[in-house]
């Protein structure tokens, strides 16, 4: 028995449950708000410290060309000074080394291409020169093989070729063909009296005189 009398303590469990539920809901709401705030702050920090630099790196590579291959990549950030740099510092160093390697390889390739072009130009010039010489020699050989060396008019070989051509043309067109064969009277006596050099000069003068007095369509040659 109590000196103050008897008393009874009654606990309303429904009321306690409601209060606990309200407190739990408040804690849950505050915790959710805190978590969302922390996530938002983390996202903002990620965007400022990481995402914007990744975008800058992407823009750098998009604008990278052969002309600006050695342009350095710079980010709007202070380099980390602890432990020799952070991941971005190491990334920047790797990109710089890659650019240097690619630029050096490109320079070597350009030098090799320039040397190949120079060799091709020399080779083409040499081939063109040799071809011109060959054409000239062939023309000379043809001229020598079909020209009388003394009178410089077609020789017997060329005359036979022209005769075959003209006979074929006349047979095809049913046309007439005229052929004149002439000789220099007493030519042997010229050689005997005055010598062969004078006889050669006589032949040259005769050929020159005949050449000046024939038509363009006529062919003059030396048969003997």
C-alpha cells in the first residue's frame, strides 16, 4: 500500500502506437530529404569535377585535326598536388604522349611519302628521257634504213615499199600509175676523169634538181 493511497497506471497502446508511427514517419521524411540533398550535392560535385571535364575532352578530340595535332589539351582545373596528380592529371599526360607519338608517326609518314613522290618524279623523268631518246633513235634508224646517205632521198627499200602501196591503191581505185626510171649518161666517165667525189657531187646535184621539180604527191628515190 502507498501512503498516498492507491493509484492505477493505465497505458493507452493505441495512442502510443500512433505517436511512434508519427515519429517514424517524421524520421523517414527527414532521412529521405537528407538523402536526396546528399545525392543532389554529389551529382553537382560530379558534374563540376568530372562531367564537365569529360565533355571538354570530348570536344577536344572532336576538333582534333592533322593541322592542330600537337595542340595541348587544357582543362579548367587546378592540378592535384598530392601523390603526383589525380586521375585527370594522368589522363592529360597519357593524351599528351599519345599526341606526340601520333604527330611523330605522321611526320615520318609525310617524309616517307615525300621521298616516294621525289623518287617517282625522278623515275618518271628518267623514263620520259629514255623514251624520248628511244623514239629519236628509232626515227633515226628508220630514216637511215629508208634514206640514201649520199643524196638524202628515199633508197631502194623505201621505193619498193612505196611501189607496193601505190600498186595496191591503183588496183583498188582502178587508176593509172606512172613510173619514170632515169640514168645519167656517161656517168662512169665522170668518175674516171674527175674522181668519185666529183661523181658523188653530180649525183647530189641531179637529185636536188629533180626534187625541186616534182609535185608534192610524187616520190623521188635512188634505185641504184
